[in-house]
């Protein structure tokens, strides 16, 4: 008899903030930084293909409704629907992608707990002087693509 593979899923649960986990925050990366985003939830390492998700905001509060909806959509997509063979590994990878910054739900991986280092993509803001220093065209004006 063939054994059916259990599908990945997530459910409400408790997540140890001092252990490996992923934190979800809600905010606009173009307007504010991680410290100003609203903590929404923590995701723990899966056990038997089930991710525990601990909500950090009240789900029944009207002002949190849109954040909860967006977070649930991302949990469903990245942990279940995407169909990755190892959704935990993919979730950690996602923390450092451009898609993570463009979304309003931002994922951060804490390999050593909440007081350890945070792995996450971020917007880097440069001054005009830094932009000039890094990206300044070193070619003579009007000579781009011309042979010397």
C-alpha cells in the first residue's frame, strides 16, 4: 500500500523567540525602517510538516485586519502553495530577496533568537555624494561606447 505524503501547513501555536524563528513585520520599506514596522507574527521551525505561527497582534481587532489578511496570504503562499520541497529553507531564503522588500509583509530570520543577528533584505539609502562616488561614470562625457 502506498503511503500518502502529508502536505505542508501552518497553524496557530507558540514560537520560542530565543530559538531559530522567522518574524513577520508590516510596513512600507520605502517610507520607514524595520524598527518602525509593526510586528505581526513569528514562525517556528516545522514539526511533521506543520509550522507553528504565533500572532503578535490581536486578530479580532479591526485596525489589524488588513495586516492579518496580508500575513495569512503570505504564509499560505510561501509555506504551503509554492510547493517547495523544503519550505523552511525557502522561507529563510525569502528573507533576503527583493520580493521581501517590495511586499508590505517583511520576513526576517533569526538563527540565534530574537537577540541575535537578523537576516533580512533591506533598502539602502545613499547620499548624493555616495551615489556619485559609487556610480560615477569614469568615462569622458560623450564618449560612452566609442573606441579610444
